[in-house]
C-alpha cells in the first residue's frame, strides 16, 4: 500500500516539483494550495505524512498545524522560506516533527519524508504488541509497549519525538545525554548544532509532564552538559 502524503503548498512550481518527485518515488501525493481546503481534505481522508508550508492563503500554516495536532499525531514536516530561530520555534513548538528551509534539495526532502514515516510506523507498530510493560514514575503511568502515558489518571498526548525523548531517558535512568546525543538517537541524523530543535521539544515535553515546567523534576538539566532522568524518578 502506498504511503499517502498531504502536501500543503501554494507555490505552483514547488508543489509540482515535489508532487512529481515523490510520486515517482512511490508515494501517493494529495496537493492543496490553501489552508482551508487542506483542512477539509485532512478531515475527509487519512494521511501518513503532512508536508506544510507556513505561508498560506485563507488559513495560515500555523493554524493548520494547530488544527492537525488537535486531532492527530500524524507526522508534520514544515517547509518554509522563513529561516529564523523564532519561526522554527513557532513551527516546532506547535508540534511539527521536522523543518526544511527553502530552497531544499529533493534528495534531502525524500530522506526527511522517509524518516518521518518510518518513525511513525514504528511508533504505531509497537501498539500491537500483546505484552505490556507498565512503569509507574511518581505521578506518571507509562505503558511502554502501547505508547500511552497518563498523569494521575489523565492521558497525556505526546508527539512521536516527545515520546522518543522520554523513552530515551526512561530506558537509561542514570545516563546524562548531551543535546547532540539526543538528536542523533531520536532524529537518527547528524547533529549540526541547531540547539533550538532540542530546546523546543524539551520545553513542550516538560509542559506536558512536569508539575512546574520552570522547575523540572522528571527530566533535569545539567547546565553546560545535558539532561538526565531526575533523581525523583530513579528511586
């Protein structure tokens, strides 16, 4: 079965180039040139990946991303001509999984697309395991095999990468991870010093699991070194 991609891009030349290239690579690409139409398509169909431009007519890319995240954990790859740390923080802060700056190569796009879909497939595939490994960490209850986490009985929705970051610490409770190590292990790509990606994902994860994100207890920061599972959780 073909993986289905929703491409939301208003530039005709880019959308045609991306659609033709990914179609030749075996993907089914559904294209929309404005945010409102794209959200209608998203409501009507199931997609394995969304490629999203930030600058769109009728409904902005950020508003589309918010709407997608309110109902789905489908991986979202942002493509945009905007290249400031602020724009990356906004995009990734609202739950995007990856970010590509225009202009980009088709080879790089293909690698990001395959990596995002592969991670999402592995994420959902684990849910089918019959054996469940339950962990109770202070107020958190974590079902490792079924990718489910709750706090005091209330389900917490994590994106794929937020879950992978948390799982990394849970599986190595005494290890300190640098940002470079986290990026390579979770993103499975070379790290080029873009700390903002790690910072934004860590901030969002803490907002969801910590009682006080400004004073994190589950994932501690060792300034100048990296992060580790808090002592509260390793007992």
